C-alpha cells in the first residue's frame, strides 16, 4: 500500500509496517531423501510447532477488525 490504513494517522510510528498487507513465516526444510518417507510428517509438524509461539502472539495482539 502507498499509505497506512485509514484508521491510522499518517505520522504513526510504525507507518512503514502498517503499509504491508501480509506476513510470511517460513522454515526451510530442504529436499533431502526423507521428503518422500513417513519421517516427513514429523519434520513438518515440528516446523509448525516452531511457529506456534508467533501465531499465538499474532492472534492475541493483532486486531483483525482494524
């Protein structure tokens, strides 16, 4: 976005961050030999668990109605 959302003043201290519409969190898992084995499920679930703290914080602190 060129400007922050209407509900925020243009001189907000986080204007540069408010202009973004999305957030991506990723953890590289590589394409090793385990990718096509039953081990893959465990590795993917472990990576998702690593992101749980961030997702919990976002749900608690980011207001989706703003």
